[in-house]
C-alpha cells in the first residue's frame, strides 16, 4: 500500500469513532446527593438504569446506540482510509456515507439525551437540573462531530473537491 492510496483525513473519522466508543464507559452524568456527596454515572449505568438513575429518565438507550454506531463507524472508515484507490471508489463513498449518517444520528440522540426534562410534583426540570453532564457524554458528542467531518472526507476526495 502506497501513501498516495491512503486518505489521511479518514483518520479523523477513525479517531472520532474511537472517542464515541470510549466515551460510553466514562462519566455521562453526576448526580448531586446533597449531604451524601455525588454519584458519577457512566453511559452504561444510564443504559442499565442503575440505582442512581432517576425515574422518568428517557433516552437511556443512547449510550448503547453510541457504542454500536461508534464500532460500526470505526469499521466502516478503515477501508476508505487505507485503501482509497480507484477500484474501491464506489464502496468508499458508501462507507463514508454510512459513517456520516451514524455520526449524525448520535449527535441528534445526544442532544435529546441532554435536553430531556423530568416532571416531579407538577414541576418540570431539565436533565441538567439534576445531573451535571460528564466527560464521557462530551467525548461521544465531540467524537460524533469528528466522525461526521471525517466521514465526508472520502466522498469529497473521490469527487475531486479536495486534493490531498
């Protein structure tokens, strides 16, 4: 494999996909328990609806979807990044679109997760009223944005819009 056949910008999408996968296992939210301190919850704690996940928490499936989409995007970007030759042009475009769509879904689902609200005794409060968003959540969102940008690169390169 020659370096001219390699899409260096596709590495951006691979890094983003890795951030999406790693972020699931880091802190997604920290619940303040007043005099008892605080409890940090990973994405998988939210998915498994652990002890400190408040009733009424919606979108608890987002961390699992992020993990799956991150793994699929990672696998989808390997071929366009390292084998960006004329014979793989069509499949690389399709794989780039797959990574792009998966990243866009995670961005939308992540925003829904963070902007959800709870109703308790007739009063509605935002998710961030109860939980402080953690580094894992931000890793997933930033990783999805990076994957989105990196997923479009093979398409732009194969269409001749960018030259590298």
